């Protein structure tokens, strides 16, 4: 077997009053799409943040996160992060163009002029209509779905090799959610990024991911290929998620396997 991109061993994270992750071990495979699934409070965001090196100051981490590369990938540079709510990742008082260009300028060493051109190209790439006008707009002037497209454009502006999307579609209605999921699907394929897709919705996860990891109360209760998890879930917690979220009457959002 090839060496994993990242080996996580006995990862535990606690905050002052509670434990968010307990002895989580898993290998992240380069180029895969791994969904982190679980109910609210199961530790998904804590896991995503720990992996990205973005834990808040009040978190205490134990265990090991070993990257195969010589240095750990840098958040904002090698790891793009998309948050649930675009208002958490976009600055309300900065124009869109500036925010998307910032990552390219800082991390790719582009001049402002080149970074702006790169940003406008990215807005087009995430299918924002009329990108040159949107470059001059403020976040509040856009719809929720458009803001999330902008947040994704900003996350990939530095051409990261890893993209972490933490409930990036949860705040959106189902139609827009499907569009943004399809967008992530396309971008990740095109740039051959490794995707960590955090969601409470196991149906959504199964449409986008290669493997699913199920968290419950901070513990990893199951991990495996989507087909195995759907056909033969090993854990009651996985079965509960499947029963709660899998709408068997609906067609796949983006349909079948991508690769
Ligand atoms: N910054 C923080 N300070 C203190 N406790 C926190 C912090 N962030 C998370 N927690 C606690 O850690 C546990 C796991 O939270 P986490 O946000 O990782 O779960 P989650 O699965 O992402 O939940 P959700 O689906 O609601 O986003 C919860 O008990 C939560 O209250
Ligand atoms: Mg969360």
C-alpha cells in the first residue's frame, strides 16, 4: 500500500470543560475524498481544525498528526478551508475582489494586479455570473449561495493541495446545496485536491466522498469506502445516521462515481 498523505494516531482534543475528540486514528490518503460524518457535537469541526492546524487557543491536543511531506501543510496556503457560513470566512467590509485576491498575493507572491486578475478568473471558475462586477461588490450584496462560491474561490486562491469544507453547504437550501456540492466535486477533480468534507448529512457525504468516517461523541466509530458503509454499516451509530438522513426516494445529487 502507498504511504498515506497523513497518519493520525490517537488524536484527542479537549477544551476547558469537555472532551471533543478521543483517540481518533486514521490515515488520510492523498487525492481521496474523505467525508467526516456525525451528529452535532460529535467532534467533526474539531477534527477538521486539528488537521488544518487551526484549533483555537483553548484546545489541548494529544496524539500525533504525521504528514508524509517534510513540513506540515500550511493552512491558507496548502490547505484551503471553507466554513459552514460564508459570513464566518468573508469580511463584511472588504470588497470581494480584495478578499479573493489576498490569498493569491500573499501565498503565490503575485502583485496586486496579477492577484486581481487571478481572483476574477477564479470567480468565473466557480461560476459567479459577471465576475468583474462582483469583484467590486461587498459580501452582503450577494446571495448566500454566491457568497459560498466566493468563499470557495478564496479558499482555492493559493492553489492548495488539500481542501477542507466544514459544513460548507449546510446553511443553504437544497437546490443551492446541490449546486455547491457539484462545484466542489468539479474543482477537486480538476485540481486533483484531497478533500475533507465535513457534514452531518451522510446522504450528501455518500454522493461526494470515496470514504466516510463516522464520529460519535468524539470517537471514530467506523471508517470505510462509501459503498461498504451504505451496504453494510458496522456500527449502530452509522445505521442511525443512515436512517435519519438517507432519503431513498431522491436521486443522487451529482450522480454516480466521478472517476
Ligand atoms: N472553541 C470551543 N470551545 C469549547 N468547546 C468547544 C469549542 N468548539 C467545540 N467545542 C465542544 O467540543 C465538542 C465537539 O464540537 P465540534 O464543534 O467539534 O462538533 P461538530 O461535530 O462539528 O458539531 P456541529 O455539527 O454542531 O458543527 C462539543 O461538545 C462542543 O461544544
Ligand atoms: Mg461543526
